[in-house]
C-alpha cells in the first residue's frame, strides 16, 4: 500500500524513532525508507544517534534543507508500480481530498535566489575542458569524418555534423551550458548520437533545449562536402522546450550587436528556474487530475447503483404482475413455476 508524505512530515517521522521500528509501519524495509529520504534530500540520523540519545548524551539534529529546484515536495513510500485498475479506483475513492499545492515563494523570488547562486559565467572557449557527453559527440563526429574519407562514394548526409566554424561553436555552447548547469546541481543528458535531443534534469524535471542555425547561407554553384571557403553567414538560436515538448516563448539568438554567448549567465538561470516552474505546473496539473478523476469515479459509481436499482424495480414489477394474474389464467407448468421461484430468490438475495 502506498503512503505519501510531505518532506516536512517524513523528516519529522525519520527523527522520531529508529528506521527499523518506523519502516514496518509502512510495509517497507529500513533500507528502502532511508533511500526514499535520501532521494528527497531529507537528512536521517547517523549511525549511533539513538544509542547516544538513550544514554543521555548530547546529540545534534540536522535541519531539513530547502526543497531543491524542480524537486517534488511529496514522497511516496511503498508505491506499487503494478497496481491494478480496481486497486487504483478503490484507493482514489478511499484517500482524503489532497490540499492544493502551495509554494512559499513565487518564481520571481526563485529567480533572484538562483541568480545569486549562479554568479557569472565566462563565454565558452575551445580551451575549456569537455564535458563527458560533449566529448562523446565530438568522438562520434570524428568517426563520421573518418568513415566518409574512407568511403569511395561519400554522401553529404553521412558527413560530420560539427566540422565547420558554426558547428564547433555549437559544441562549445553546449559544453559551456553542461559544465555550468552541472556545477549548479543539474544533470545534463543527450538522447541521440547527433546531439539534437539535449537537455538537463533539474531536480526531477527535464528541461530540453535546441540549438539551431538561422540566417542566410552562402550558396555555391556546386555542392561540396565541407565548405573551406568563406564562413557561412549563419547565426545560432537557443530555444527552451516546454513540458509538452513544444517550443516555449523563451529563446536567445545572435543579433547584430550581441552574440549568443553573452547571454550565457541568463540562459543558465532560466534553465534552473524552468525546472522549478515545470514542477509547479506538474503539481497543479496532478492536483486537478486527482479531483477530476475522483469526480468521474464517483459519478460512475452513482450511475452503476442507479442502474442496479432500476433493474431491481423492473424485476419486482414483473414478479408482482405475474402474481396478480396467476389466478386468472390457466395453471402454470412446472417449468414456469420454477422460473418464477428463481426470480424471487434472485430478488431476495439482492435485496438482502
């Protein structure tokens, strides 16, 4: 059976009694309970804490840290990933109505707090160390270049993706973002070999982004695999993605007087704030879904009960009609009497 707690409530329980006594109350082991606390950034008593407390020695209770950006304030323990539909319906109808999510600070104050935490980032440079994920993209691009050089019939579509000034700049931007966001506690990810699906995990929220080339391309009379001539007049645009995967309104791009790299500090801050905003939007959507789904289940139960009552009334009316007309018609056969008796017994069982 699943049990849900706020971080503050679970923190109070974790420091009220030892894990070995507390965990069986929720149908989990002490190790599983401790892991759930660590995932939610809830400190637990260290080894020997309860023995020192029982002996009357001085002990220190570690305070509960502020909820991290993008992290949930609700911790579920003993959750069954294979819950059947009937069990889910019974649980939704049994559980009390949850309170709507409340946040102690608005996103404006969150942004100010994040701005102080982030500080200032320098523009990306080729001498900076490579993040492991960016190094993997660079190695994959090098393998594509080698394979194309060895091929007797090279195709432009199979060539390297970042073997151009704008491509290398693309990688430097991704590298700077990954290093800066990882320093702030986010976890970068790349989900394809071409670096088209990139993002970071802020707390428990994914914040995806795209870097695309915009602007005018220099046309050539004959297509070439690599343009070694004058650099293409291409600009870069970085766009955050919304929770549903569509492009959000927040984007940055090169302009005539400012390059995208000058917005790096602002972009890192926006990534972290977007993770918190995604969590809040998800928490509100989950709360609304819970109310909507419970109302639907209650309506289904009401209609089912009304249908059963209607069938019982029709059955009773049919039996009463047969009883009233039994004296005015010829005697019924044994099969008819048996059928009538079965109907009465069925009605009595439902009524009882």
